[in-house]
C-alpha cells in the first residue's frame, strides 16, 4: 500500500449532531480536513461529486481552494459524472486547477451513479444522440475531454485572426494531467475497457455484479483483469489502482456511540437494475481492523486506499479518525506517512 487518502462525500444538512448544516460549512471544512490530513502525512484528499443533492457538486473551485492551503497532498475526485460535463469547459477548469496545485490533481471520472434527478444530465443540456445511451454519452464526453487535456486541436481558427487555417487547443495546458485520469469502474468488463483506454483504475466499495464470492475477491479479479489488459495494450507507464473502504477505528466512547455495532459483512442488492455486491465496513479496535485489512486481498493488490470519512461529524473528529488510522492501522499494510517536500 503506497498511498492512503480520504474520500469525502461532502454531505450537509440539519441532522442531529451534524457539524455541516450548510453547504458553506461542508465546503470550508473539506479544505480544513485536507490541511489536517497533509499535516498527518496522508497522501490524498478526494471528494465525491453529486448533482441535485446536498453534497459537493462543483469540485474544481473546492480543489483550487485546497491547493492554495496545501503543498504535498494529492487532490482528486472520486468521481465526476461525465454525463453532466461540457468536455472542453471541464478541460480548461481541470488544467487551471492542476497548474494551481502544482500538478497534484488526480481526477476520477466515470459514467456516474444512480441519482435523485430524473434525466438530470438533460437539465444540464446533455442528451444522448439517437441510438446512444447515457453510458455512451459519458464515454463520448470522456474521449473529448481527454483529447483536449492532451493538447489536441479541438476548434478551427479564424483565418482573419491567425493568418492561416489551423486547429486550436484549449488553454491552459497542464503537462502530465492526461496520465492522472482515473475511471471509476463498477465491473470487471469496465475495468478491462479502462485499461485499454490507458486510464488508471478507481474501484469503489460496490460492484455492479455478483458472482457469489466475497467482495474483496471479486474486486481482486477486477484488478487482475485490468492489469492484464493494460499489459496487452502495451502502455509504457505503470498504472495506478485505488480501492475505497469504510474504516472506522473505535477508540473512544464517542466512536462507540456512532459505530459500536460493528461493520458486518458484505451486502448484496439491486442497484441501477443490476445485482450488486457492497463491501463491508471495517469498524472496531484498531489492531483488529488492521488485521482484517491485511486479509483483504483487493486492498493488498491496490497501490492506493481511499478512506470514506463521515464528514458531517466535523473536521476535529475526522482528523482524529485519520490520525488513528495513520498511527495504528495503516502501518500494518506497509504504509508510511508522506512528509516529503
């Protein structure tokens, strides 16, 4: 395990005990948690993106604010729903943010997840062409976005302004950003597709398929198929692979009140029309969950572990949670804090 980051869904609301009752509190606390995580040597600060919900929806201003307050920690998304995105505007925003962050941006993108809005992407002006699906549209947007951040010409010039006909690239350009794009994969098939496209693999705490084997074993199959397909595609660089886990060490009475019932096991249910398998929550004494994570074959196979945090409990609580993991759990996975300048 080379890197550990936190993943915040950025919830806000007036539920009992919430420390993020407004959107402003959620956003500002996300920045403060990134600062606290960097001080602990945590490697990454990632945010989940949702539309039409009381969660983070527009990540680039937030990531730029995090960049202004930090210097080492990776800043990323997990994930951006590409159905909603204007590819060229997103390319400009992503490149600008990456330059402000000194090339620390790690962008997780995907087709997205089930959402509260009916035809939400259409409200943003994005409708699949005839005969195409939402998933097709997300992949089309992704291809245009990746071409743009890779420096391809995406618009014809005006001859009267440039003196000759030529194709113009978006500006600014952020060197290296094209290699820091991840696809949020929910199945083994999409993991193979991700490898063939040359994107890093971001796998979550659920898979949109179930074969009857434990979640970590199914996810390991996904990772191995991804790496096999990557090698077959002939890409020169080494790809990165992340998995997400809910890890909740219990060391205080407050922890026990919130999470003392334990994590339980895998769950199987129907999501977005597919029989899906959801991974377990790791809740308990730090030494116990450290050993459980050591036996998680997908965690062992990945190079990056993203820890989903209960952001509504506030910065102080989540900083303490990350400190406990960094001190008492993560070293058992071979991880060491990042204090490099």
